[in-house]
C-alpha cells in the first residue's frame, strides 16, 4: 500500500514536471514508466527484507524455538503490513497454521480467520474450526470461497466433504465430492474413491493423503497411534 502510494506520487510529480516543461501528452508516458519502475524496485526491496525476516523465523523454529519464531513472524507483520498488499493476511495464515499444528486452536482461530484467501491450508483449518462449533453455514462459505482460488486442491474438497460426513450430512458430503470430481476429473483418485465409498454407504478413508491430511488433526497418524500404544503399555507395566 505504501509502495503503491509512493510510486503513484513519483509518477504524478514526473507528470507535473514534464507537463511544465513540454505539454500534457508527452508527459503521460514518462509518468507511467516512473510509476511502474518505482513500484517494481520498492516491492522487490521490501520483499527481500520480508523474506529475510521469515527465514530468521523459520531458523528459530527448526531449532525448536517455536515461540521465538512466532514472535519474529508477528514482528514482521507489524513492520511490513502497510507496505505491500496481502502481506498481513499471508503472515496471519502462517502464524495461524503453526498454532493449529500445535493444537492451540483458540489462539489459531483469529489468525486463520484473517488468512490470505489463496492460503488453502489455512482456510481449510479455519473451516474445520467452524465445523467443530457446528457453524456449518459459515463453514460452507469458508470452503466455497477458498475453492474459488484453489479448486485444483483435491484435499480441500475432501476436507469439506469430510466435515459434513462426520456431522452426519451424508448427502451434502456426496454433493461436495461430486463437484470436486467434476472439477478435477481423474486427477485425484482418493477423492473419487471416497465418493464411491459414500455412495455405497461406507466410511470415508483419508489416510491416502498422508501427512497433508494428518496436519489437520482430524485423525491420528499411524506414528501417533503407535506412540500412544507404547505409552499405554508402559503405564500398565
């Protein structure tokens, strides 16, 4: 936003200067060129600074200092949110997703709600939180909007259908998967298999999506199940 304002200001000043020296028509092209160049240069510089900040946060998280990494992401959001469009919502998606992965759902929710519309994982997480509150109308709106921009993500269609299926809305789940299959064709066999399962009154099976599925905490991964089993055996001893 600040970048655009700055670029437009330089363009207007250039236009005014050239108009003063020559005329209005010859001033148009230089004004446009200055706007485009100024925006490109400034956006690139801000993007590099933002990328550096995010790499610092990522490095902290890889060292196990997740809270420190989250603090750095929040700091980057404060510093850069007014400079470029969608910066704040992109960082909100990152922060909210991390809280969600840690199963801190109450802390994740406000960030996920403001997440960038094209960040389909964050939008899917937000939709799941809405389904847990049985707010299915708003959940549908969330998935519907997210799929306008991420319609090729088979897991997103399947997540939406899964939420309805777990709530007992069999027909709605089938309707969602039919729409997904129409959009994807044969690109996602897992979606097609689940559609066939529901049409034959069987359960949805999502483990075919692997770790991408388990990050949504709707089902325990085999590794977590094994860990729980070992802990139970240890306690029993």
